[in-house]
């Protein structure tokens, strides 16, 4: 299963779209009992205009509706310095660089 990604522009971030996405992910994560293999990360490398959000591969199996709600598409794993937004702290989903 691939990682899934979606990007938000600075305008969408300022309007709270990142917080809404995090709330949606957290709702699903909580309903599913906080699975160790499900996580959401974000990254905004210097000079990049968009914030990129990453959903671990298990999200496709456990919460496919969430992928559609967030318009997430298959993509690369997050970079090693990505910030954990939701998930179990101290764990790394499979395929995390």
C-alpha cells in the first residue's frame, strides 16, 4: 500500500484547512482505537509554498473515506524530518524513511 499525500496552499492553511484535515484524521484515528500503523505527518521544506500532508499506508485500508475527503493521492513517504501531526508518538509506520 502506498503513502497518500495532499497539499495545501498558504491561503488554505491560513483559512484553517490544515486544522480541519487534522480534526478529520483524529476523529477516524480515535474511532479506530489509535492503530499503531496509522499516522499523519506534514512537511514544509524551506522555499516551498505548499504544506504537504502524508497519510500512512494503513489509512487506505482503515479509512478510505478519509482519503477521498482530503483528496489525497498516492505519493512518496514523508521525509525524515516531517512533523507527526497525529498518531502514536514514538512509533514509525512501515516504509517511513
